[in-house]
C-alpha cells in the first residue's frame, strides 16, 4: 500500500539570499524542529551527501515504530533538492521523501518555498475475501490521516528553525 502526501508552504526570512540558501542547505538545522523527523544523519555515499532519517508513527492499526527513509541531498544555487531513494531494507513499512527548498530574493529579505512529497509504503498481505478488502480500505484511510497528522506541524517547525538561524546570523 502506498500513501502519498504533499507539504507545500512559503515564508519570508529576514536574511539575504545567500544566508537563506545556507539555511535550507543545512538539513540538520532547517529540519531540527520537525518532530515528525527523527534521527537525521548526513552520510557521504559515492561523494554525494545522503540524508537518512526516520518518521515515527504511532497509530492503533500500525502500532508504534519508525518508517526509515533515505534521500539524496542536491544543493542548488537557489536552495536544495531532496531525491527520495528506495531502501534495500524493506521492513513492513518505509518512506520516500523528496522535495525542494527554493530561495527567492526580496528587496530586504528572502522568500523561502518548500515543496515536499512524502510517500509511505506499507507491506500488507493481499486480502482474500471481502472482509479483508474492507479492512484494507480502513487501513488505507487511517494511514492517510496519520501521514497528514504527522506532517501538519512541519511548516511551523521549519519556520521556528529559520527564526533561530536568523537570530544566530544577526549576532555575528
């Protein structure tokens, strides 16, 4: 079962474009306040930087656990892109996270646009009877709501991290 959810938001940052780009490219800083992402780690793989992390899930039908993901981090001149990578470790559930953070200059600040796509893959047995099919529909509905709920605070979390980054830059 594949559940997809997009998270899109914009905000202004009281920093010049170059500093705002530094913020979005620093994944550990920019995502540090996002409770729905845990254990963020940056690793070098074949001279490319990968983001490895987990999305904690706690739902009645799934229990409590982590959905691991890995994304290729690609810095750009105006921000950064994440390319979700398939995992070799296909446990009962995993995630793919892709997206882009784009910085646009404003007269005295910058505007930051985030576009993320989160895909959750749950390995479930194929239902054999109508009762199993009904249960699968309930699981799909619940999974979609869980993904929406865990990503709902993402815009505010990134903006909180941005305000802290702004404050640190203004002290320098």
